[in-house]
């Protein structure tokens, strides 16, 4: 098992492919309306921050799982040697 946040990566890729995401990106960085740019940049940056936070949470959970498995495997190999 790897520690890489695969589930979060797949979800980010799916959300990035949605037409609504393209509209928000266009409004945030290409639109001529200043108020629309400000609002869209806030929404876009919040979405990126949430994706990064979810990635860190998933990475932390996977790290805990890897450590537990390693500890259980080490404890199991000591029991069979005795």
C-alpha cells in the first residue's frame, strides 16, 4: 500500500473535467468583469485549498495504515519464530 492520496487525486481529476469547473476558471482568470473575477477567484482558491486539505488527510490516514500493517507484520513474525 502506498501513501499517495489516490482517491483524492481521482476526485480532483473528475471535478477538473466538469464544465462548471472550466466556467469558474474562465471567470476567475479571463473574465473582464472585475467583481466576477474576485468572486470566482475566491471560489476557485477555496476549491484548491479543500482539495489539498483532503489530500493531506488521506495521506495521513494511509500513513497510519501503513505503520499499523508494518507493526502487525513485525509482531506476527516474532510470534512464529518462538
